[in-house]
C-alpha cells in the first residue's frame, strides 16, 4: 500500500508539471500580441480569436479525457495528450495561419489530459477528506504555469527573443514531457480499472445529474474573468485604459494567476477544514466580484498596483471547488468522467464567449486601433453579471462537504 501511494505521489507530481507546461502555452499569446499580429497579418481581435481556439479543443476533449481515464487509466492516455500539445506548439511556430490554427486546437485537445489526469490520480489514490486540497494544489501548478507564461515569457519577448523560437522550444519540451509521463506514471492502476458499462452509461449518469451541470456553470462563470479578460486582454487593458507601460502591465496582469496559485490550495484546504463547499465558493466569488468591479470602474491609485489582481486571483480559486463537488455528487466509479464533464461545461464558456467579448470590444470602440477605458468597461461589464449569477447558483448546489453531507445512496446520487 505504501509503495502504491508513493507511486501515485510521483505520478501526481509529474502530471502537475505537465499541467504547468500546458498552462504556460495557454497564457503566452497575451504577451506577444503585437508580434503575432505582425506575423499572421491579423488585428488584435483576430489574434485573440486564434488564441481562443485553444478552448475549442480543450472543451470537447474534456469528455474524451474523462471517459478514457475511467476506462484506460492515466498512463495509457496522458502521454499521448502531452505529445499532441508539443506537436501543436511546433505547428504554431510555423508562422502559417492554417497550421497555427490547427496547432492551437491541438494544444487544447491534448492539454486537457493534464488536469483530468491529475485530478483522477488525486481522487482515486488519496483519502476523500483531502480531495479539495489536492485538486486545489493541482490547479496551483497550472496557474503557476499561467503566471510564468506572462511574467517570464513577457520579458523574454521584450528582450528580443523571436516569438516562433519560444513556440518551437516549447514544442520540443512537450515531446520530452510525454516521454517522462510514460516512464513515471504508474501502470498498475490502469490495469486494475474495472469498466462500468459503456461510455454512454457514464455520460448518462453524470449528465442527468443536475448538480453536475450546476458545477460546470458555476466554475465557468468564475473562470472567464481570468481566461478571457486577464489572459487575453489584461495587458492591453492596462496599457490602453490606464497608460501602464508594457513591462509593468505584464507583471500586473500576471498577478491574477499568481493569486490563483495561493487561492486554489488555500480555499481547497479551508473547505476541507470546515467540511463545507458552498460557503467557500460563494465567499470567493463575492470577493472576485468586488475586485472585478473596482478594476473596471474604481478610481486608480487607491490600492497598491498589484493588490487587486492578486486578490482577484486568490478569490478565483473558488472555481476549483465545483470539481470536488461533482465527484462527491456522482458515483465514485465515474470519477474521471465527472472531471471531464465539469471541465467541458466550464471551458465551453471560454470557447464560446471569447469571440463574443472580442466582438463587443470591437463594437464598443467602433473598430479603432486604440481602445479607451470606456470601451473596456462597456465590453466586459457582463463579466460582473456572470460572477453575480455564480453566487446565486451556488445556493442551489447540494452541500457535499463532510460536515453537511448525509448518507446518500449511489442511486440517489446518480438520479437526483
């Protein structure tokens, strides 16, 4: 048992490294938008749409990753996902628009195996009382990558590194990580898995549970201020709306994923500690709402420059708690499928709404090259309504934490 737990720990750690890597690729376009605009002959909105293709691969392949995890185990599928991300990065580095679009889709499709695989290992090899903490810690590694994709890559690009050199190097790194995953992920867990009916049975059980859909919607509404506003438009917002110079804007934008690094494990630990999920989700979303409102409409200079982004990121960590709730609200044999479903619903928001917000910004500015604070306020005001809706929906979630949970038969969890 001790040996198996050690193997699971090593597997979880190497999966977390992979998650760090794919998040770096996810956020990196935000700090090289002028270079990408010039290379591909696109406007800023066009580059944002190209970067957003990541989620068109990430969202649907969440379902594939979830069901594959339940039926085949991480070792048989995650290395393939990492190799796909590496190949996608190499295609993006080609500078050809069609290949870059395909590469961005491939990055998303392969990248989703990182979170689903890490969450699968964490929840099937460790005590349930540590589920929220471990899933939060997994997301901590991801957001560390998201932060590095901005505050590490930004200075590299600013110092003259060609954008395509970065993507080519990351492509090679992806292939190397795939080999590492194949060597270090435990194989035994995969061989011991027992299948439970067809994949459609698993999807049917999880999708028919209204709690599953609620979890995905709440996570998605809390996630999009980061995935769409900060990771795509954050640097330009600070430059154009507040006149912040590029280097400082990159650092200030990177404070949001830095906050996630703190908030994900902290809020997961807090939830495990008090044995409840709902108050932590609602509280985190409330703080995020206040920060977002101040970032868009508040008087500049009242708070120190890096505080609002950091606090917003910490509060955003509440978005990972629905990943624990959905596992607790569905039968344990569908653990991977549950993660896949919540990830699918969550990132469908980012995939569909990314172009919508880009369109709103273009419409608000009348197609101007330089945008103002009023343009950003008009385009991103709906984010406030979305986070407020997440708070309301949290009260419809069943409390699944140890302190609020009553014995629920499996049949009741599957068809509430």
